[in-house]
């Protein structure tokens, strides 16, 4: 059984978005700006994530975390 300390889990930080809207609309510039703020990433990284993984906010959030495109606050 492997154990790890909390400092090793920093890459696995999740964003819990409490929103009714769970899809990102790339055709709406305001939505892109809003979602990049909520997901704490650059707009270009958000657009890239949606193009690769789809427009589900949870999938995009996971993609940004795994590809280290998400800004991490310490």
C-alpha cells in the first residue's frame, strides 16, 4: 500500500463549479472570458482544452489540471 503526503497532491486540486451552466460556448467571447476566470486559466488554454476534450466544464477543468495549464494558487 502506497502513501503520499499532501504536498504531492497539489497537482490533483479540483475546482468545484457550482453553476447551472455546465457547457462552455466558444462562440461567445464573454463566456470564454468568464470561464477562463472561473477555471483560473488563460483564454487560449481554455479554447485549446475545449477543442481537444469537448465543452463540458468538468472535463475541461480536468484537462487543464492534467496538462498543468491551470494556475495554482499557493
